[in-house]
């Protein structure tokens, strides 16, 4: 798994969050994963795998 970059807005630590109540979509994917900053609560948006959430978070530009 790729390492999470720090928050592009405040420099805070990022963590993967999992929605334990997620349900499957019509293709059988669980849209349950997002990356969240522990300081300012910025998020990557919901994805269906932890790797996709990390990819979305890490491609954002930093300050």
C-alpha cells in the first residue's frame, strides 16, 4: 500500500476511514473508504477500495 501524504490544506496527519454501514452497489462494490485529515477533517471523497482512496488523496496539490 502507498503511504498517505500529509493534508494539502493544513499539513495534518491523514488516515483511512471505513464506513462500516456501507452497502454494495449494483456492481458489488462497497463504497466505504475515504481518507480524512485528523486536524481539519478534509476528505478524499468516497471510494470502493482503500487504494483508490489513497490515490485520490495523494494526487491533490499541497500548499
